[in-house]
C-alpha cells in the first residue's frame, strides 16, 4: 500500500518513463524516417520531464526570496534552466534531421529506410 502511495505521488516519473518507452519502441520498429524524428522528439520530451520532475519540491515555492530563507521551501531552479538549453539543442537537432530527411526524399524518392537500403543495394 505504501508503494502505491509513492507511485501516485510521483506519477510524473511514470509518465516520463512511459513516454521514453513509446519513443524508443517507435524508433526501433518503424522504418519511416519522419516517424523516427518524431519518436526522437518524444524521447527528448520524456528526458526534459524527468529532469524537471527531479528538481520539483512538493509544496515548494518559486525561488524568489521574499521571506527569510529558513521559513520557505524552494523549488530547485537548476534543472529547469538546464532543460531550456536542452530544448534549444533538441529543436536544432530536429530541424537538421528534418532537412536531411527532405534531402533523402529528393534523392531517393522515399523516406522509408528499408526501401532506401534496397535502392542502395541495387546501385
């Protein structure tokens, strides 16, 4: 019973793990390159959620000092600020990956990895 209570209070960890597993499954089972890029974004989002959840303190306030420090419990601002950098990197990687997918489509006429391998083996 105590374990169930801990899981309910920390549901965001379970959501992050579930999102990561969904992204990993999609990356491994689909051969469409656009689906792979979307799966990579889902995995990025799960990592961001996990880091922000680790920095969260239940009942904590924003880290703006308005009262004596020993009276207020603050949320850790470091994971959130690091994830802003991670989001910028993830968007850049997504844009680059999608530009590569466009180039691949123009060259091969498909975005299916299995078909691309078949075309390359025939050349």
